[in-house]
């Protein structure tokens, strides 16, 4: 199987930067794993060039699931609109209700290590921004958002347990 000629060809192909799969194809009659094992036993060093060139992958076009409207372009149905409005009311918190001064709102491009990085809104919708107020020392958030982000574990567990119980009752 591994004749002197095949071993020399393996060394040559490996030094040229071919992958184990490519070497196996060129040699014929051996698997990728056999090539890897032989390279290891021979103690061959890294290759001269990467095993495969860097490729940019074209972004696959989004396809819609049949029977479901595109959430970005379709008008929501009435029950979805009502649910969305009630969810927004329940999710709104006092910090966002007060509103921020336009100067305090930040975008990805204007964030610094000293600004609050609390996201406000839906990233897929217009008007999305970050809090932008001064962040506390050593924290990515301002004082009010840090209070929301860093909660005692026990309190969070209790809230999650209560929410799961409520969901079971509704179902």
C-alpha cells in the first residue's frame, strides 16, 4: 500500500499544501484518514500554504415557509397586532417610558467603552438604538440598566419558576 514512490508523492503533495482529502484522491486507493495517519507517522510539518483558500460564501437567499407571510413586509393579522400591542405594554419598563435625550441615544458606530450598551427596541426595526448614557466603572451599562441586567440568582429563579407555573395554567 505505502510504497516508496507513494510516500514520496505524499510528501510532495503535502508540502504543496494539499489537504488530506485531496492527497488521498490523487494517490487513489487510500482514505483521508490513512493519509493523516501516514503524515503523522512520518512527522511531516505544516504545509507550505493553507489547505484551502479562503472563500467568501454568498449569502443564501431567504426563502419563505409556505403559508407564512414575510414578517418584514407583511401586514400583521388583527390577533397578532393585538398580541403585539399587549406584549409591548407589558415589556415596557420605566426607563424607556421616560425616554432618553436624543444626545444620549447611541448607535453601534457611536458606542464607546464609557457608554451604556443596553439595547432599546428591535434590532430589525427602524429606531433601534442603545441607551448611550454614561456607563458605570467596569460595567457595560449605566446604573439603572445594570440593576436590570445583574439580578440576584435566587430572585431570577423564583421569577422564572412563577412564569413557568403561569404558562402551565394558561395551556
